[in-house]
C-alpha cells in the first residue's frame, strides 16, 4: 500500500521505518527534509507539503508534537484537507486534545474523509522495535480496514471507541504516570531522609504488594540513577499531555488533585529550563525540597537487581 507519513521525529521515524519494513511505499513530509533521509534512502518519496502528501494517497499518518501542529498540518495553508480525496483516512498518532480531534473529525467528515485519533505508547524504543500500543478512536470500520497496517507499527493496536476515545485513553495513561512519579518521589525521599540508603530501600519496597506489580521498577531509570539525558520522553511533551488531561477533567467536571499537583511539578521543572530533558527530572524537585543529596545509584547495580529476577 502507498501511505502518507508526516512527522519523522523521535516517534514518527521508527513507526515510518516499520511500515517500510512491512513492504509499504511511503510518501513523507517533515519540517526538515533531513529528518526523512533514512526513509528516502529506503525508497520513500518526498512531498513538499501536507497537501501534496494527501493528493497522492488514501491513507495518512501524522506524528506531531502538539495539537496546534496537528491542526496546522491538517487545516492550514497547504494542509491535508486541501489535498484529500473522498474516502481517504487520516490516523493521527500524536497525543492530542480531545476537543481538537473531535473538531477535525467533524470538519473532515464533511469532505468524506475519515479522521481517527490513534495516540501511541511505548516511547522511541517501542516505536523502533514495534513493541507499541496504539489506541484508536473513530469509525471502527475504518480501523478494521487498516488494522493490518497499524499492526506493522505496533504489537497492541486496539480500537477503544468513538472519536476522542484514543486520546482520552492516552491522557489517562500519561496523567497517571505523572501522578505516580510525584507520589514515588515524595515517599522515597522520606525514606532516604529517614536514614535508609537508596539501593536497599528500593530493593525492599519493590518486593512488597505494589512492588511485585513492577510499579517500582520504573524508578530504576532517571530517579534512582540521577541520569536524565538523553530523554526517553521530553519534559515539555509530558507537560503538554498532563495539561491536556487537566483540561479534559475540567471539561467533564472531574477533580484531579494529584494530577494537578503533578502538573504544578512539571511546570516548576519547565521553569528550571529542563524542557528538553527527560520528563522524570521533575522528580528531582522533591529531593531538593527535602534537602538531601541527589540520589545517584550506579546503573550496573540497578541492572543486577533487575536481572536477578528474570
């Protein structure tokens, strides 16, 4: 199948490459042609605008940083909407605002174009390896039609419900992750300040009821090592996702005390100039407030603990 793909950043590049490995022919576009160099070398065709992409294909994927970027690519000057043929489908793989995806769904529906929100979870490593969840909202018949294509990018493509459902699932997932990180930083800092060394404390709590669910294994990256570069998931992007989750909660009248607190943590971390660093760096703020030295367990010691349980 010939497929359009726009947005070849940390996530999009891997997903687009997996489509090529599955034998699909790509028409690609990005703000920088350099971002598409490996895809062009593998046989992709470059298009000078989103409109030019849409004019050549009936299926388009986008992987973009913010809702504003998605709207611009879709409805802006030389946007996708100006090139789509009737019957085309657009899956947006970005983490988007629910109101934006519903608006795009309605606008494009008037043109006879199916718009589906399909945010992904798995990080850059998952995008490259294909170990990726894809949560889709929109017309189920369109999902069914293209599921085999989605399966070329991820191992857990799932239809969630009507338009917006995929975005809601992603915001629930990422907001929960942000809130859990905030709580973990709080209680773990308490334990360290109370006199327990970080490594044995972590070894102990990960064998409790919550720890056996592997919740605490996440702490082996970033928080326990004190290493936040290069980022797996940039702080600026998690801040955007949690902002969208808080917006959705206000819209539906659900209080989100911890998530709002997590949002405040992320905002404070942004104010430190950490936007491009890994999102877990916000957990460093709690260590500073507690007045303890930054936690820095050697990565090889953490790996030894994890490997021992395999």
